[in-house]
C-alpha cells in the first residue's frame, strides 16, 4: 500500500525556538497512528503542517504525493484541538456547511451519529457543553470519506462514558485504505486501536514503531512505555 504521508527533515521555527526539529517519517495508508507526547512536544504543530495551516521553515512534506495545499485539503479531514464554529450556529447549519464545502461529506451518517449521541439538530452551539461541542466536531470530521484523518486531542474534553463511543465512531467510520493520525497524551484510552505509534518530544521523534511489537516483544503496554520514555 502506498504512503499517504512523507516528511523529510521537516522543521518549524517560531521566532528562535524550533517547535519541530528535523523530523523525517513515512506513514502508509490503512493505518491508525498515535502521535503521542507531552503537552508542548510539537504534536499540534505537526498536525497543522499536515493540514496545510502552517508552512514549514525547512524540509519537505508530501500528503498523497502532493505538497500541502488545495489538492491535499480535499483528502484530509482535520479535527482541531479547540472548537472553531460560531456559537450562534445551529448544528443543522453546520451540516449544510460541510455538505456544501466537502464533496465527500456523508450527511446521513452524520445525522445518525448525532442521533446516537442524543444531540438535537436544531441546537445552537452556545447551548452545548464543551464536551458536546467536541463530539459534534468529531462527527462532522468522521462523516467525510477522506484518505487522511487528523484528530488533535479528540477525547481530551469529553467524559469517560463518551470515550468508548468516540473510539467506536473512529473505528467504524473510516475506509480500510484511509489513515487516521490521533494526537493525544491520553494513551490508555486509545492504545488498543493503534496500529503504530510515534513518540515526539521537544520537536523530535524519540521513538516510533508497531504497537503490537511493543506488547508482544517487550511485554509492555504503550502507556507503560510512554511513562518510561517520558519519565521526569
């Protein structure tokens, strides 16, 4: 299977500080990847570069064979760390917005997931809790038929009872040829769905590999390995 993402010596500098420092990585299609690291490690910067929201200071980045831009936005579905819709908008208006903007948006699937979560279509964003707003945005993002899903902290703001549904939503709503990159520091909640992992710290990749290999060969969970690698 061809690679959906290739990064070569990717660097992003803010003022004088490097948020990403000479990162190289290759990610194939059809995988669920955990982008894991402490807060401030560079996860969100890397996600925004892949989404085409930031421009690298140096290095090369290719998404489905293209430099991030108009072509890649058509194949990337991005969930930001914070809600971005206006509080005055109704959920049904947001569905229409996605339907008009993205040719691959499946409105019927989105409405079914919102129904499962007991979120009314006529509700306005300002009436929803922070966790419910994040659920709505996840539904919108996962209702696209994208090649690459970028989920930046998708479970950080939701209650534990909803996390199982969200994980199930992620697993059942992407194609077998698609790839999902999940950025988080909450390893325990997602590690069972991961195929591969990337540990990032201070803008550098400190370890990467196959999640099952860690469990089988090292007899450790990813959470245990994470705690060892990032021990204070």
